C-alpha cells in the first residue's frame, strides 16, 4: 500500500505540471492588461518599464519556468526558513538559511519571491493567511454531512419504499437541486434577519480563547458549513442508500441472519462496513464540486478564504495570485483523489494495487 | 377433403391478442410508473414552453424602466397585506428601477435554459465522441482516458471564472453584441469542462459491446469502422447518453447561474435567473420575493430535470423494466 501511495504521489507530479501549464496558457492567452487601471497621463515608456518590473517582458516559457521555480523551490525554502528560525515547534532544529532575499545590500545570486500585483506582498503569505478558513469550512462541512447522511442512507435502504425512504429521497433530491447561492441568502434572511440567531458575516479576526468566544465561533460557522454540507449530504446519502441496497441482497447477509446474529449486528456491522467502501469513492468525485461550492459560500457569507481571494484577484487582473490560487485548488483536488483511492484499497481487502 | 379444425371451447380466443408492444411503448409504460419523473418531465416542458412563448403573451419589455412604478410587490402579497403596493399590471412585482418582474423572469429563464441546453449538447457530443473513440480504438484508449482523468482533477469553477473574466472583452468584439459573445463563451467553457462523466460511461459500454457477435458479424460483412460506430454502437449506447444528458442539463443550468451570481456572467442589462438573484441579495430583507422567485425557478427546474433523469434511467434499463 505504501508503494502504491508513493507511486500515485509521483505520478501526480506530471498531472499537476500539466494543469499548471493549462492555467498558465489560459492566463497568457488572455488579453487583460494589468496596466489598464494606470492613469492615462503616465507616459507609455514608463508603463513599459512597469510591465517589465512585473516580469511581463520575458517570453512565455521563461515566465512559466520562473513561476515553477518560485512555487516549487523558493517558496518552500522560505517556509523551511520560517520553520527553523521563528516557528515554535521546530526552532530546536539548526537554523537554515536557504532563502536570500534580494535587496541593495545583496551581492550575487538572490531569490525573488512571487509578488501579488495588488498588494506587492508575497502571494504565499496571503494564501497562508486565507487557506485555514477555507479548509475549516470545507472540512467541517464534510464531517457534518457524513454524520447526517450515513444514518439517513442506512435507514432508507433498510426500510426501502417506506415513508421515511420516500421523504429522505425527496429531501436529498432537493439538496441536490437547490444551488448554494440560493440556500445561502435564504438562510441569512431566516436565521440572521428574522430570528437573529446567527451572524450573517463570518468574522475571521475573531480569536477563540475561552468558552464564550468558542460559542461565537460555532455560531458564525453554522450557516456556511450547513450550506455546503447540504449538497454533500444529498450526494452521500443517495450513494449510501444504493450501496446498502446492493449489499442487503447478498448471500453473506442471509448467512449472518441464519446463524442467529441480531438484526443490529447484521446491518450495522456486516452490511454497513461493506457499504462504506463504495461511499469512500464519492468523496473523490464530490471534491471539485465542493471547492466550487465553497467559492460561492465564501462570497455569500463573506468568509475571507481562498475562493474569495480568487474572485478579488480576478477582478484586479492580479495574475500571479490567480495562477497560484487556481493551482492550489488543483493540488487540493488531486490530493483528495489520491486519498480516496488509497482509502479504497485500505478498506477493501479484495482490491490489491500492487 | 380437409376439415376445419375447431379448437375446444377452453382454447378459443374470444378476444383478439394484445398487439405486440414496441420498445418505445415499453419504455413509455415504465416511465409513466415513475410519478416523480412524470412531474419532472411535465414541469420541464411547461417551463420551456413558458420561457419560449411567454413573451408573446406577456408583451412587456423586460428592460423598460418605469421609475414611477418601482418596487411593486408581487400580487400574492395582497393576501396578507392589503396596504402593499401591488397591481395586476405587475403580477410578479417590479424591481428598484421599475422593470417588470414577470417579463424579466421569462427573459432570464430563456437565457438560463438556452445556455443549459446548448452546453449540455456540446458536452454530450464531446463526451460521446471521446468515449466511443477510447472504447473502440485500442490505441486511443490510454491517452484519451488519461486526458479524461486529467480533466476530472481540474478545479472547474475557478477555471471557469478565470476563462470567463479574461476572455469577455475579445469575444464581445468578435461577435458584435456582448450577449452573443458571452453566450458562446459560457456555453463553450461549460461544455469543455463537463464531458468527462459521459465519456467514461460510454467507453465502458462500448468496450463491452464491441466484443459481441453482432459487431463481429457486421465486421465480417465488410462494414467499415465508421459504419460500425454509427450504425451498431451508437444506437446501443443511446440510453446511458440520454440519462447523462439530463444530469448534464441540471449541472449546466446551475453552473451558469453560479457564474452570473458571482458577477462574471452576462452583461448587467441582460437578465438571467442567477443574475436577478444576485442583484436582489442586497435588498432581500425588504423584498425577499426578488431572491425567492428566481431561486425557486432555478431549483424547481433543476429538481424537475433530476427527477426526469431518474425516471429515464429506470425506464431505459431493461433489467428493471416490466417489474
């Protein structure tokens, strides 16, 4: 299994490189000019100098290789330096000095970090600030969705065509069909405006340090998480029901009943464990949709995650930021796919990858 | 001399035999059993006809500004609030600029559904082509399936956002009007990024079909590959294609609305359901109906399409049919 995981990780490198190339070509072909917002009184030769300062003068392949170097060599170097010099966990390690910042005092080789055109600050710093919010919301949405969907799926399959099953199928169908940009505003109107239970805006500066602030944090997370979770719940419970139905007809279930096991043990131990295997694949299939949904959720609830940063950067034609954020979305999706495939192999002993 | 054989009474047919049912009738019978699918199909037909011909009946220009008649509430508000500003001349109310709500819903629905249908057809075409090619030609299988896997791991919505924002301007100039340019762009990007599931299903079916005897017979009769694909393989994979078409339609409608909602869709004076919803969000506490009406329209259409797909899948599957 370890060799399989390593092989998948190694194989994902060309995939990711290709995706990076696709995104880069898209941005290259795009006619947007980052100098469009500069006042017309600025003379053209100055504008040309500004373009070159942004790194736009170089030919496309040089720009691409430069971006790759910045993303895969310089930024990790900065990160390792930060780990060994300032972070509290790894400060006991010997200080590294992999990154030499450029400046008037530096002679010879120096490393240029990737800079955002909007703020002139390093892109990765902005990403690191915003990534946790997105991961928290998406991750919690997954957990909540699993907790809701698995029992619904089990019970509707066990009592197929019962009233509960019909209602469950209808509700999951609705969850499947109602888009997050409709449920989001609807929840805001109901729960923040009429009832005033939850805040409609996600406050990222909020610090959790005691019980009361934790309650505030939970309150502000409920609505964005539920909007995302509704979609995932619908998919997972449909899949869970189908998978349970398949397994309930199998011979081993009859054997288990025949040898006198309790109904609870038959369903919850034998059938459930076998049905969960197939459900794991849904995680991978749903991931791109969920990250798309998270962009909308972040927009609706004003969570400043990476989806929100992407939209802001797009409207400001901030190319390095757009490129990096889209690529990070791609990395997250590819990693989730690998995780699901590996889990599939771990859970199902019939599947041997080696 | 031959005597006419008269069967004994118990064996006599006293009623004519039921005529043989064609495959189409079988499918229709099974489809009719699925209540949700019937409702879904009916609603989809209704909404399609409404947006196509509604403008002929309700002849109000959706873009006409009438500032004196602004902020009308929908007619049903009068049921519980007799002081509300309502009127039969604006059954769905008007917005803050006095544009008629019903006319906007019709015009918006036409755009949303047109984008949905066109993007779905494009993705079906691409998906079926890639699927058949990968399944039929062994040499193409590896590369095409790698390509499919690659597209499956693309971050779709971020890429759509990037493409639509960046290519808006040149396409507008290329197609003359901003609407036409935007339509081609949105349909193109949705179609190009959503064919993968169809391709996988079609490939799987073609792989199995190609080993069957009738394909072998066709090949020994000298049929070309093109003939085998168009005459023998495509008609046999039509049912998975139809089923994935319905789900493709649903996703395309939602994706277009999401783009409009995020503010990168059609130009601002051109209504779509997603755009109407996005424009109404800042005032949704005073005028919730302006969010709810387009939102419900999108949700019901997608719900109808999903139910239709469920029913079609059951009806087209001969193993379930007849039970």
